[in-house]
């Protein structure tokens, strides 16, 4: 009788132990998991946007010992605003860390009769003569984003990035053809925040900027400020549409004895200053 009791006691202990062993992983399996909003579950995100900005472009280029005229591409050369495009790719190895790349190519071509003498790259373009002009500006953006606060319905974090500007300007008339080029990297810091007003609708704000110290790169200076505000409608977790407003202010000076700041463009060397503000439409895809 006593042996039966001992056997039953052992059997009961084994059943309790087995239940405990099963319950532990089961409890871990059914613990609450993060439940991010639609559009926040991805490793790779790519977006394309069509931007309709109002542009202001100033360029000056020294040559042959002559300071360049501060040329306003709208007032002096008849530049017209036009649609721009941009491409952005985001790699997200963890929920908080993101590596970002963006390319915004900008090309303007205009023709007109100048109303004042313009000195560009050491050559004088006389008033009342026709001048064809081209400005080819590529803005590259390499960034790291870290989201300090992450919630199912939004996040907030900081951005460290390098903006690389490559600007080439060309002026042509029946007698002269001159071009100048300015390339410079500009670091930047900033912040980003996103909140979901509905499970599939978000509003995002992003601000970055920096002023390049005059002595950091010999003969070069620059500044960069960018504001990006946009809303996203996530049709599915993989596809969405965006509408937003973007403001971009970039100034670059290279090969200068005394670095300058826009909009004066009064130093030696080659200087370019670009301000663009306007609305945009975009599409986004995620994997």
C-alpha cells in the first residue's frame, strides 16, 4: 500500500514537472509582442518623390584675377521653376537604427538676353547679348538615424549625416563658352519625429543643418539647412503614398582666399547658393 502511494507521488511529481517545463516556453511564446503601426515593419524602404519647388539660385566664379558677378539665374538669365525628382533608400537592421541614402538631381537650362554685364570665370558677358545657361546640381545625402524613443504609434530620434553637393555651371553666347564647378562635403545633424494619427496614417517632421567651419577645409566653406514635413497614407504594410513640403538651403564656396556666406557671393573662388521650397508627392515601397 505504501509502495503504491510512493509510486503515485512520484508520478504526480513528474506530471507537475512536465507541466511546468511546458508552461515556461508557452508563456514566453505568448508574451505580448511589439505591435507597430502599418508601415513600420520593414528592413528596406525605397521612396521616390516629385517636387515642385520655387527656386532661387545665385552663382559667382572668379577667373583671371577678376571677381565674379553674383549671377541670379532667375533675374539675369530667365530661369523658370520646374519639377524635380528625388530618390531615397533606407536600410533598417534594427528597430531603432537606420542607414539612409538620398539623391536629388537638379538641372536647369535657360536662354535669355542679359540686361547688365556679367563676369563669369574671368570672362565678361556683355549686356544685350543672348546667353544660354545651364546649372547641373546633384545633392547626395548619406545619413545615420537612431530612434531614441520608439512606440507602436510613432518615434523620435536624431540624425547624423553628410551632404555632398556637386554643382556645375555653364554660360554660353555666340563668342564665349565658360563653365565652373564646385564640389564640397557638408556634415549635418538634426532630429526626426513621427506620429500616427490613425493606424495607417502618419505625420513626419525632420530638420537637419550645419555650417561648415571656415578652417576645417582649406579654401572651402558651406552651409546646409533642410526641413521636410510630410504625411504618409500606408495602403498596405508594403506600399504607401506621401504628400509633403520640403525646404532646402545650400551654400558652397571653394578655392576661396576668404570664405563667404550667401547671398552676398563677394569672395574669391567659386560660390553657389541654392534655396528651394515647395510641395511634393511621393510613393514608398517596403520589404
